[in-house]
């Protein structure tokens, strides 16, 4: 059978896994992280900002650093999809997934794809760029700061507090070399946006309400990582918000 060679992002890597999760569930934070990733590339002398605000990349090899985190894979075209950890636009399902991210709306009413196109990037390369950025301590530290500002503006919202707790847990997992937990959001009978966690069964994924106890089990126990690398506020935030959710559950 003929093989297909394609560009892909490997979500088995913690940074890329977190980048994909952010793009799906928190597009505003994903785009903010993308801007930080671009700025970091410029700071390293890998590019310059043109008058129109678009980053122009250059280097000895001529390759664009916007492809950071994107790799080339080859797989059998007779199979429906490449290995499950890879996100690529070389299959119908992969193209559909990337399209769904691109069509995601930001709080400003623009689409993720539209914002990325204006910055001279596609969804796949943006996922790779953010994923690469989130492999570094500075990248994860930057994301915690972005989240603190974003959710701080919604402090009165219980939904925002819950989402902050979930995001803190996902960042903690990335810090300790784990991929993002299979947490998503759904609307309950009361019209509230609530988190649910997927459990794999022989019949497929089953989604259960995310309780404080479950969130605690998904969060790395070594919060000393945060104390040493990311500051006291987020360590306290993880513990405090888990306790808050546990009390509600």
C-alpha cells in the first residue's frame, strides 16, 4: 500500500497535548499563548515583526520556526488515520478536527483560524508552536500568568473558578511530564457549563461529572513543583479550588 508523508503534531508530548486541549476548550488562552510563543521566537532572533504585525521568520536553514513542534510522519494510506497520538491534516478526520478548532469563536467574536491567518499561521503550525513553547518552564509560567489574568476578570463566576481549577490541574500535569487529562465541558439540565471526564470502556468513552475528588486524583501530588518553579499563588490555587469543588460535590 502507498504511504502518506505528512506534517503532524504529536499529542503524546505533554506540551503539544496541553496546546491541543487549550485550543479546543479555551481558544482565547490558546491565542494568547500563541502570541507569547511568537514573541519568544522573535526574542531568540529567529524572526522580526513586519509593519503589518506579521512575524517574518528566517534562519540559516531557511526553515520557518513557526514549524516548531511540527514533525514529518509517514503512515500507511490504507489505514483510516495515522497513529492515534498524532494530529495531522492528511486525513479527513484530522482535517475536520483542525477545521473545528479554526472555526472556534473567541470572546471577541472572531474565529481562531481567522486570528491565526492574520498572524501568518495555520492551525497545525500554531498547535506545534504553542506545544513547543509549553515544553519550557518559561512557557508554562507564562500560561499560568495569562490564566490568572483571564480568570481574575471573572472572579465572581463559579464557572470561571471551576475552569481555573481544571486548567491548573492540566498545567500541573504538563509540568510533571504528563499529557492533558481527558476533561471536557458540557451543559447540564440547569443550563450550567460543567466539566466531565472521559473513561474508556469497551463500548467507547463514557463521560462522568468531574468531582473534586476526581480532579484531585488527576492532579500530580507533588505541588512542590509549583512552589519551586511557578510561584505560591498557583499551588494555593490548585489546592484551594480542589477543596472548593470537593465541598460542592
